[in-house]
C-alpha cells in the first residue's frame, strides 16, 4: 500500500486522488454527476477513493488468468487503480450510461490490460470473470437479480468485493456457495501525521465474499 498522504482535509485528499488520476489517465476521474438511469435501479456513479481501493484489494489474489469486472465502473477509477497497482490479469469495466462509458473508454483505450463495456450488468455474461467489484451500483432489487445471475452462470470460484453495501450484506447471507471473507467499515483517512480526516458522514460498510458453485 502507498504511504499515507500529508493532507489536512477531505478536499485535499480528493484533490490528491485527482492528481493521481491525471498522472496515469490524463484526466480527472472525479464524480461524473447524477445518473440518468435511476428508474432502472442505478445509483449515481461514485469513484472509489484510492485509499479504499488499496485496502479492499490488498489481500486479493490475482494471476495472469484473473479477470476483474467492475460493475458500474463510472469514469474508471478502479480500472486506473488496477493499472497503477500492476495487478496481474485483465480488468473490464461495465457502465450503463453511454456518455460516462465513453469517457472511461477514451482514457483507457491505450492500456491493453483493461477495457470498458457499455450496458447492463444484468445482460453481461459473467462466466469469464474471477473477481467482481461493486461500489453500491444499484438498488437491492437489482442486486438480488445480479446475485442470482452469478449463481446461474458462474462455474468456478470467484471473489466479490462489495463496497458501501450498507444494509445489503444480508443479501448474500445464507445463500448456498457464499462465504464471507472479510468485512469492515470506512469513514476516516489516516494522514501521514496520524490525523484522522472524516471522508464519509456515516461509516460505509464493505464485505468481501467467495462464491463457490456446487460441483
């Protein structure tokens, strides 16, 4: 994980994230605005802070055969992190909004280990993927459809990381094949001087799951 930053507030932390965006992507990957697809259960696209991604992905195993799907990738912050961290394998982002998907595709097209699709995760074949990342991309009804889609299509063990799953952890509990690997909360960022900066007004719960289909 990278060394803590010497910042004084959330704005400075997010500005540092944007500088990190620009250094790799040539553009900011900050929040692109309100979704146009709320009636379809989509939530506003929200980029994950780099310090959160570093924590969530720190204990995941990637190999040359790994393929990460970022569900509701927005402008592609998780894809940027994948490239910067030199993780093995390939990463694909899928985004429902065509304009935002094109934004992510424009900066990422020069990298051979990532790509961006435009469409619905409910209509995307899931069998090719070994890892799934969700930053609260849709409402509970769509999440349940997505979980059932995983169970219907996946034929090998996968890892699913669900950031900001507040109130939705129960969606996985008790389902055949699912086991909880790790869970916790993010609310503060600890700076280089040890100061705690509040990033979220309320603690954001996360959970990491393994799904192993029945043989």
